[in-house]
């Protein structure tokens, strides 16, 4: 007696299992990425509303986004 699995010869069930694992893996990764993104959006460390303009300029200088001349000029502009 022969099994009638079509032209896949038994590979159809194996490939279906692989695709099922791939699908659920992508769903779980998507949910994890969404949760991580939502947590970073609500994190107070990423919220620049609580910082003074001078603190923001100091952080930009520390990260290397602006050079010393720009930092000194912006610092003079922001000081009363």
C-alpha cells in the first residue's frame, strides 16, 4: 500500500512543519519588538522635555554631535 502524498514524496509534511515554526517565530519576534519599542517610548531617559536647553547642548557635545566652538557659542547664547 502506498501513501498518496503527491509529488513531494513525504517532504510536504516536513516543510509544513518548518513553515509553521518560522511563522510562529516571526510572530513572537514581532510581539517582542513591539513591547520593546513601547517600553523605550515611555522611558523617562528618552524624554527631553524635562531637560534644560543647556543640558541638551552639553549632551550633544558629549556625544560628539557638535564641536567645541559650536558648544561654546550655544552655551553663550543660552546663558542669561
